[in-house]
C-alpha cells in the first residue's frame, strides 16, 4: 500500500520555503493527488516533445509543461494519458489546455491544466526540454519535487521531498486553533 501524500496545505504550513503556484488549475485523471521529481518541457501549442517524453519510462516523475498559458490548442489528451500511465508517470502539470476530458478522467494518471479545448496541438518538435520553466510565480526546476492535489500545485525546495517534511505538529496546532484551545497556530 502506498503512503498517503501529505496535503499541499499542510506542506505549505510546515515549510515556508514551499512555493505555491498561483494558477487556477482544473484536475483530470483518476489521481487527484500526485507527487514526484519533475521533468520539464517548454512548448507552444506543440505536442511532439510531450509525446517523446511520455513514451519514456516515467519512474514516478511529474512532467511539467509550460505551454505559455495558451488555450488555442490542447497539449495533452486521452491517448497520451494512457501512454503516460502505462509508462509510470505520476502526473502532469500543464500551463495550457487538454482535450478528451471524459476519457482522461477514467485513466490512472494525475493531470492539472487550465481547461479544455478540442483542437490538438501541432507536431513540429519545437520547444525545450529539462530547462527551468516559470509560471504562476514559481520556477519549476527539473529534479525538484512537486506535489499536487485538490488545493493546487506546490514546488518543494531543492533536495526535499514531501515525506521529509514533518506536518503532524502543524496539523495538530491547526486543529487546536480551530477547536478554540490554542490562540494562534505556531509557525515551525
């Protein structure tokens, strides 16, 4: 049995250095929470590099795609989601849009994206891979860990994973505050 992924809210409360992405993502896929080391792509309305990436073993990684926030062409769909799931990717965070939403929601993958559009991206191969990308006030650096859930997407400090952040004390302090038995939840 897999260990539960700590909530992004608890991780942010317990680790001031966690960066929260200020983008209002929609969730797709069966995995509503996912975490892992990042790989990155920068591509504008082009799916060729993404297809190459998800065709490789994912080994529990998260693919972050900076599509420049374009909503004109989808960067991901059901066939690529099925391939990514079979190849062991934990999830994708897409600063752009997807398509095939109903089918995506039936696949064992986690996807965060801006929304949907029916038109598929082009296949020119333009873009960059494994470079730092920046959107939503956060820099997504390959190798750093990302955590995503219903509350959003966060990036952890270099060299740190969600499992290494002690959230129990912060959760207990917040519960005590909510119950009225503590004045203010203490900062770690």
